């Protein structure tokens, strides 16, 4: 059963907040693990979202955030908050001390400084991005953000998650994570080699390369060879007062890690403060133990799957010429995954529960993609196919539900299961696929529907 709702929510249902001048709530796009955060990858969204259902002459503001693509849920959520709201990233004093990185990060001007409970935003997130926003909403209900910024969970009007591991995924264990509390990652696994690459990449900190390809946004771990990344020039340009700047310098002092040491046993990788750990089943159990749903937020999940079973508890990817072999292999292994016998005492789920985790999309089991908690009456509704769209009402180009479009309900999870769709088929990379166009047009209509209820 899900925890009780947040007790101090705004009573938006009974007291609608007037809309901002000539605007509707923006939509924020969030990529998942190893997402580059580049707007061009998402496709022709400006054209799709140029008119809203509230006002055909009003275009919805599109915001593309770039949190650290390998960072932990906590760090990514904090980064997204300040990228939207503006200000110097503050990961929290206790959190920084616990995990051994600097307290402060980059400073942002803010994509939408007026963001508040009365000016909320929509979020569309993929994979790790979905649980990042789920974590962000929990943090907005805590005291980690300054009270002067008026944080509140109702700042999130809707969360739409695509292929998101709300309960974690065994795929992360296959790539290197372990359930052994004394050895978080296998030293010669794919995941560990990826971590070493990040260390080398960030150690040299080649700016043109980061602008062209990836910016891992791990400044707070201070892997750069020049040691302290916060310069006097930056301090002068971003208007931090002297006391704050001294606190920033003290925050990063003594936090530098040498490259050779990091390549041997990374204080970031062999830690619980990173994205791969948070995507494990036991990592998400920790997150969800203290999480709750919020009654003024609309929740929707798109669940993707490519596997089937024949007279067996195991799942195998359906034959397809368009399915890349690495995705096929990972999906096959997830469909028959077992935890190592040596660490049975640390298993986050029992062997009897494992068959429920076998149907998957090439990375995430569908049971994890539904929502963070177990199904219960009044908590979730489940549907098959793509949500019906007015534009595609008579076309049914790809497995569109023949049912009428349901009315969204605040504080209730709406789940749509889409067959023959991999973890990466819908978002965040545009392939000019009719299925993707159908998804985005339907999502745009969904936001218009939510705006009509909210404004």
C-alpha cells in the first residue's frame, strides 16, 4: 500500500490558481542514464507544442534540463531544481558530508524562476529521469531547499514517466552492480569500466568536447586535475556574496581525488551516491520506503515490453529484425535472472517473486515500470496500448487503445502498457517513427486536458 499523502498540500482542487499571464504551465523534459540532455535529440517538439488547448495562439514553454547523467537521484533532483528555479546548487550539508563530495555545485540563471506551487510545471521523463522527478517531489516536501524559495511538492503538476524503473531493475546487476554491501560494484564489469572512463574524461575537462558530446556534471566530486573548479572569476560573475563564496571554497577544499586512486577504487563509483546504485532493486527500496504520493499531482506511466513466455516462467524477447543484439541479450538475461547464491541473505526480493520481474523492455521489468508501490483500489488504473488521441482517433497507426480517453485523476497513477516497444523506442532520441509522433501528439493533448482541469 502507498504511504499516506502529503498532509500540507495546497487545496488546488477547491481553489484553482489563476494562470500566469498569457501562458500555460511549461513542460520539462528529463533524460535518463547517460542522456546527453541535448534538445535536438528529442525531435520537432516546438512544432508539436506550438498551440495549446487553452489558447491556440499560446505556445507552451519547453524546458530541457541537463542533470548529471550518472549522478544519484538526490544530486540530479537538486540540480534540476536549481536549473529551473535558478541559483547556486546546494546538495545539502549533511548529504555532502555523508558521501564525501562538495556541498555546492554550479550556479544557474533559471529557465523558469517563477516556478512555484501556484506556477507549477509538467515533467516528461525517461528511465532514470522518471525516478529523478519522483525523488525531486519527495525533496520538495522536505526541508533541504531554502524556505525563501518556497519549495512545495505541488510545484509538480504532472509526472509522466516512460520506461521508468520505479522499483529498480535487475539489469543494473547484470552490468556490474552487486547486492554485496561490502563491494558495491564488480571491478571488471561494464559498469566499472564506464565509471573509469568518466573519471578520465572529467580529469582532463576538455570544454569543447563536453559541449559537443557529454557533460557529466560531476563538478562537486572534484575530479578535475586543477583541483578546485570554483574560480574567483566565476564568483565575481554570479554575484555570490563573499561569505557564500568562502563557504563554497571550504566545501570543495580537501575533496580532490587523484586520477590513479579513482581508477583503482573510485570514491564515487564504490559509493551509494550514484545513478547505478539508485537503479538497483535494493536502492529503489530505500528511496520508496520514505516516499509518498501527492494528491494534487497527476501521474502517468508508459510501460514498455518486448518479451513473451511459452510454457515457462522465463521470458524471451520476441523475434524481430529491428532489435539490436545487445538489447536482445540483456533482455534475455533479465528474463531469467537469479541472484548469486553466495549473497542470498542480501536479496531485495525473494526467489518466489522473481518470475514477476521477468517480462521486460530490454532494461526494465514491467512490474517496476508501473509505479513505486503495489497496486491497490483507488491508487492506479491500468490500460493496454497507446492512450487514445483525437488526431489519431480514426487512424490507429500503432496499437492505440480503442477505449475513450479517461479523465485524469489527481493523486492516482494512470498506467499504459505498450507491447513490442523497447526501453529506447519512444524517447528521448527521435527516429522519425510514427509511434513517436503518435506518442508526442497524444502527450500534448494530455497536457491540454490537464491544463483545462488546473487553470
